C-alpha cells in the first residue's frame, strides 16, 4: 500500500477503511500489515550499527567488512541515504556526500563485499531533514513553526510527515535505492515530526498547510495552540500512515528484506535504544535493555527486537564512551530476553574512543560460538506486566511501571511486558499486573478465571467497587491491620503514602486502612493528633481473583526502595499468584529470564551487582545459586561456564545449583 496524498479522501476510501471518523485503534488495525517471518526471526543476530558522518564516505569498504568478520558480527547497519547518500542518486532532491568520490558507489561495494562474507546489510535512512535548495524549491514540504518559520539545524531543514517530501518524494528516493541494492532491510531514523532539535531546543508542533488542512478535515477544528491528547493521536496516526506506505514499498521491491523502525505498526522489527543523557533524571535505569526487549518481543511476538546499545554519553559528546560494564550489561540483557545482540557507534570501528567496541568484542565472539541458543527464543513467563500504549494519547506513570518491573526482577518472577491486549485468548498467564492502564478487555480475562493486580490511583476501566473520591498529593500513611494478610510486615504498623489516593468503597479494618495527614513537626508534635479510619488501601473483587491498590505503591517503591512497599507487593502477589515459576536464593540483583526455544527451556542469569549510583563497574562474582524451577527436566548444562548440572525432581519441579555467576550465565534445560 502506498500513500501519496494525505488529504485525498478517495485514496483512503480505496483502502476500504475511510480515514475520516474511523476510531484510531480500528483504523490502525486495518492499516497494519502482518509482519514477515524473515531472516531476522529465524537467525541469531549480531548487529553492528555504524552511524557514518558525511566525511566517512571515503572509507575503505573492504577494511570495514574485514573488521565485521573479525568481530563476528553478522548484520551491518550502514548509513545509506536521506540526509546524505553514500551512493550517487539519480532522483532529484537527494544528494550524495560531498566526500564521496565521483563514480564511487560505496553502498554497492558494501553490499557486495558483505554478502560475499555472509553478512547481512540493513540500510539506514533519515528523511527528517534535507538541504536548503529543496526547501527553496518546495517550501510546502517542510515543518513550519507557529510563526511560520522553518526549523533549521546545522543548515538542514526539517521536513513534515504530512508534506509532499515524506508522503511522495521519499517514496521515489526509496524506490531507487531498493531497485539498485539488494539490501536485507531498511531502517529509518528520526521518523516523523520532532518537537525538539538535537540541542534540545523546543520547536513546537508543525503548522504547515498540510497539517492544518488534514487536522481540520479530521476533527473540524484548527490546530491547537499546544499539543493535547487529540493532537498526539493525530500525529501518531499520520506517522503510521507513512510507515505503512514505506513498509508496503519495501516488501514490494525486496520481499525478503525487513523493515525496521522505532514503532510497532507495519514494521518487521522494532528498534529501540539503550542510551544515556547528561540531563536525564536519576536514578539510572539498569534494566533499560531488558525493558526495551521484553516489551517489544511480548507486545509483538512476531517481530524481532533490535535494541541498539549506544556507545556515546550524549549528543554533544558523540566520541565519549559510557562504561564498558554498562555496554556489557546491555548486551547480555538484549540476548537474555530474546533480542538481537547489538552495538551502535558513531563512525566506524576506527573510533576516537574504542572502549565500547572492545567491551562488546568478546561478547560478540562468545555469542557467535554459541549462536544455536540465540535464535527463535520466546518468553516462557506466566506473569504479564501491562504498559500503557502510546497510541491512546494518554500519559502514564513511568515510575509506577518501573517500580513493578524492578520488583518482579528482584523477586525472580519471570514476566512478560505488553503494550497491547493481543494476548487475550491466545496465551495463558497466571497473573496480570497493571499500573495506569487497566483496559476494559481485562474483564474478559477475569471472566475466564485469570488473576489481576492493579496498582494505581487511576480507576481501572473494569468493574470495581465504587469509587468515592480521589485525594490529591497526600502526605500520610496506611495502617497495617492484618499481619496474616501481610506476613512480610510483622514489624511494621505504618506504610508511607506520598501522592494521590483514590478512596474506594470497602472496609480496610481487616487489611490496610488510610491514615489522614497529621502534624509532623516539631518533634514534640509528631503525629500527636494522628487518627485512624476504615478507608481501605486495597480492595479485592472478582471472587478474590482481582485486587486494586488505589495509590501509587509501585512508584513509591521505584523512588524510595522502602522494604515496606516491597513487602506489600510481595504479599499481595503471593496471594494472587497460584505458583511461582522460580524459587531461588539468588541475590535480588541477579536478573533471571525464562525463555523457550523449541523443546528447550533457557534460563538466563544476568548479574547487575556492578551498578552503583551513576556508575557501572565489574559485577561481583557469585557461587552456588540454587534454583527450583517448575517442570520436569531430564538434563541441564551451563553454557558460559561449560558444565553439566545435577538435577533433582519432586512435585513437578526441578532443582539444581548454578555453580558460578560472573557477568552472565545460560542454563539449558531439556
């Protein structure tokens, strides 16, 4: 499917699903093409991205491919075109690097040499910006700020996702590239309209004529002065239309090639990044790669997750490399959750700071030697963590989501993350956890006998006990009224509350009850006026198979790491979860993921003990980690430490000991 005119009703009617008035989720379902089961799903992937500068156009392609072979990488993510082409285009308004010698076809040489050595090539395009002469010739193609001025960065002009460059001319550029080169895939950077430039300067949302007309046609309104939820849904829809058109063109021209982007819709693989930024709020998120890969692989199981392991600290310091131990941790997490092993560098292997390159080198070689374990993995987890999808236009609490993610990891509860509800009726889970997104479809799961735990002051979209009111920004406590319900809290009477609390119909006198704010200073007055209520801090419903904690317990745990908050989560999960898949004496900072690969079960162990404050150091070695796993297995072996493992079986569970864990271990059970 190709979309040329974003404002043409007849075009959308030809699709069979007219755009105007169609609900967003239904529209996107109609637009979505089935992902291909291509090489990216069948083969182990060791992916290196070289973000070339225009001055790199004179590189020696043979040397680069020799370096890839020596590195044991099997996918080269190579800068192909868009802002700068590494071949000489014939299509207008597409320009080769000024440093590319006349007559030299760098892209063609790379593809030929790489394929001869068994290396796949994924071409990189960036269509978000182009040169001034294009703007001068076709100004209607470009992003316009509220004052009508174009967005210019380092002499490049930003295009608009709804303009003729993205919607029409880019298809000609891509068609030429696909006709000329037998690439194994295409990737698109900076896809869609960006509200900030590389320096972080705010440019707002586009006010070009195309955006104005299309927005009015869709909503019978003018563009809002500030982006709101409706505008975010509008831009989401527009970017997905172009994504579908690009995907259709790739599959038409190169049926065996994959389409990779930072979005889920119409792609074959889902790109993401584990990266850093100097202004990013603390604490650091040491599960960044696990989060990205787990979420992508389980939201869209038919698509590969390619989570780029970014070498640099931040945009202004592209040649300053993060800790080698952070690079290694991300690499192991990528593989442990069924994603591609990756490394992304600015430039080539001949880098100004080669620490990241050398840190990942032994991991790439080890993965190549053991590649039979790193293809076609799928999660075996029986717990699901929901994360609110971008497509709704709503905001969700990142800290709440991360609090549950971190808690489950520290408790060694295997879990899958999903941003959609496509799993309903297709895959069994013992327990579903939700923070700010508890969609109506969960009622179907509950009716089928499932268990649901919701942790959020935002009322869920399923039938619950009646909501009375929401108390905003409360600084107070909950009182433990029943230690048999919360056995982890035998030494604790009061639990910290900081944030919103939704009062729900129910009696907390035998569980967890709200304590209104009282005096906290000076010391002589601390809580001398404290009072108690029977307003509940947890409600059970659905025949006891559903629970709602109507305050931000998970966000509080993420921010403060209080054992009391973890204790409530632990006790409620233990009550709701019929059986834990893993029982272990492992340290909480040993991350475990449970995967299936055909008839094999794979247990990955990743050691996070090297993470401290703003640094990543060598993890502390561990010995004799006992594991008891659901299932009856005949044999097991450790791969990184190369040894067989003795098994004992009882009651439908298999027990064994992992003798040593340094940075990573893989246990193969059959």
